[in-house]
C-alpha cells in the first residue's frame, strides 16, 4: 500500500543529515500529498528505505522526490503513475 522508496549513496564518501521530501501533484489525492523525513547518515554504496508514504486517492499523478544533505547538495527526481485508492500503479 502506498509508495515505498529506497535511497542509495552512489558516491565515494559518507553523506550526513539527509533531508527528503516526496510530493504528489495531479489527480485527486486525499491522503499523502506530501511526506518528509531525514536520514542521519549514509555510507558509500549503502541503501536506506524511506518511510512508506500512505496514500489515498485516484488519478494520474506526478511524484517528485527531493534529497538534500549537509554537504549542500540536492538531487531532484520525478516519476509519473496512477493512484487508485491506496495503490500506486505504473510508476515510471
């Protein structure tokens, strides 16, 4: 149920104080339009799951993900999919 994301540090150095935000736009999203959190540190090649974002709604949506860490770098990624009740389908 909802959206589950995993973050991977593909760099050569440990990153710290990772702040993340997931935002859904478009469609009719009643629960779960935005979720944020933090990861204290992430070693090179390590992964960390983000907390599952519970959603409820329907329609085509854009999922925007933003990660920022203390080394003052930011990464933004987007994907599209369809929300049907509690499920995210066809995420690309």
